[in-house]
C-alpha cells in the first residue's frame, strides 16, 4: 500500500547543529508540504513543493530549507537549530490538482 | 482563501450523532469546504469536502447551507476514537495554490 513516512520519529539535538528530517512518500504525488505544530499555534506551513526542483516558502520558513531532487522525497533541513524550533513536524503530500493531503506520522524534535 | 470560524470545543455522547458547525460567510463561489481531523499525537486526516451539494462518505456527511455561508460535519454514530480536533478549511479551486491553512479547529470529545 502507498504511504508517507517520516524519520526519525523523535530527535533530540543541540542548539547550532544542522538537522535534517526525512519525508518519503510512495503515492507518486507531485505536491509535498512541511508543517510544524506547536501548542497555541496549530499547524503552520514551513515549505512546500509542487514538483521536482520546485520549492516555495510557507508562512514560517526562516531557519529552514528544503530541496526536491525526486518525486518521492522532500527533506527538511534546519541549518542551525534553535530552541524555538522545538516542535512536532508533519510532512504531507497530495496529487496534482487536488487539496486532499495525506499526512505522515510526524517527527518530534527537541532542540536543547 | 475564506476565513472559517469554529467553536473551540464540543462534547458528544458515544453512539450519538456529532454535529460540528463551521462558519465561512466570506466564501467565494469557487472555494471548496474541506474537513480534516487530528487525533492526538497523529498527523491530520482528510475526512470529506464539498462545494455546493451535500456529501457523504464512509466517515461522515457534510451539509452545506444553500447560501454556502456555513456547513456542518456530521459523524452519525460517534465513537470514542472520534475524539479529535476537527478543522474546517475553505479553499479555492484551480491555479497552483494547493497549500492548506489550518485554524484552531474544534476539539470534539466523545464521552462514554
């Protein structure tokens, strides 16, 4: 069955370190998204991509980057982790032309 | 995308119908109403969507008023596993803007 996976599921890192969160989908979806979720803020969009080599900034993109070299993967990189980036991160994907997104199980990141 | 307004919380007895309201009074003619839910510690899950007509699937029914300014998500026989935050989103069709903006949603608690 097609699915969307995230790894690692839990990560503890130190301030200033570079961290990469992986997202892999086997739906063959063109659209992929990264969200973060914090208490009191709900889900907020970080970056998104509508296809290979396409990336776009969301509402909270500062300190994050993504790259899309193939259809299946959209890794999220925190260039220099900060305590404010402690959060739960969700990856999602959708087919071209539709709004129905499939979400991964999430990665809980703690920056000490 | 039109702004949506939902009550912050609701309760429902197990086995009863749960009716979750959403106000989207500024919705435009080409905007769909989408519903997602998020069970604690999981990624959001698509439930249903509609444009003008009422819709039903295996999870829920969506009733949209004739003027399209509000809608109601109906879970016909709520179970304890339906306890979740429910998000109502109004989003336009067409173009390449397929990203979702999640508000605070409604926390539905199903009680035994």
